[in-house]
């Protein structure tokens, strides 16, 4: 008959195995706090009616060559922020006030672009913009009139056709001009993107950057 013995490393002069010292106990407590801490609260981004209309027009247009288009929460946040900045400063450019181009704005927002995308400060492989006094429908018409923008927005070039993730931003200036931003990119390759929940104009959740999100009730 055999008996169970403690591991050899614990059998020293009949002494009990050493437990964690004070620092080990502190580290253990910190680890437990981190594990038990609730996930960070998600940012909620609600599309305006104009932004939703713009996306619907572009997605359903006969010229659209992408097999699938989906609104991405982070790209929508970046697109609106840029549209509002242009409207507020009456500036129409792919380069923002900090000298960053579209690729850098997307990267800084936590959307990790694949290595094939340019990393230069002013690089742009993702953005088209338009400035008009007309409606969303007219904005699409303006984009169609430009061959370069049409190729990007409607995915009529292989690189753009493989960009299924889309962001839409729209803002009005004090003078009533409409600034629209269209972003498209390959899927975000970040393992831990920022928590963002995308809502339609009625407040219904249509997308989120992570499966596990925390939605706080609004008063």
C-alpha cells in the first residue's frame, strides 16, 4: 500500500512550505481587484437622421460595388468629430488643426489599420469629404461627379472594395453649409478596441466594438 507524499521541494527538515511574503499578499490582492473590477463603461454614439440617411443612400446605390457595408462605431465617432471641426472652423481639408491626416485620426482613436495602410502623418487611404448647401442626397450627387471620390465611396477599385467597415459624419456650419465625411477601412485588427456602442437615430443599438459592453441607463 502506498501513501501520498508532499512534493520533495516542500520536505525540508520537517518544516512547512513557505507561504507568500507580505509583498506576495499585496500582489495577490491587487490581482483580485483587477479581475473583479467591472469593465469600462462604453461610450455611446447616436447617429443623426442625416448620417443614417447618407449611409442608406450610399449602401443602396446601384454603383456600390462592396458586397457588404457595415457601420463601425469608432469610424462613425471619428467621422463626426472631423465633420464638426470643419463646420466650426469653416475649414475644408483632409488635414486637421493638429496636422493629422485621416489615417492618423483613425489610428489615434483606437482603430488599428492593417500594415498595408500608410502611416505618414498626412496619409489618407480612408476618407472622402464634401461641402454643400444641399441635402444628403445632393452630397451623394456631388461625390458621384468626382471620379476619385466615386472610386473610393462606391468601392470601384479592389483596395476600396475590400473595405467593408464604414463611418459617416455630418455637421452644419453656422452659415448652413453641410460638411459630410465618409470613412471606409478594412476590419479593425486591434485586440482591445475602445468600448463604443453605436445607436441608430431612435436609440436602438446597431453595433458595438466588443461583445461584452456596459450600457448605463440615461435619465
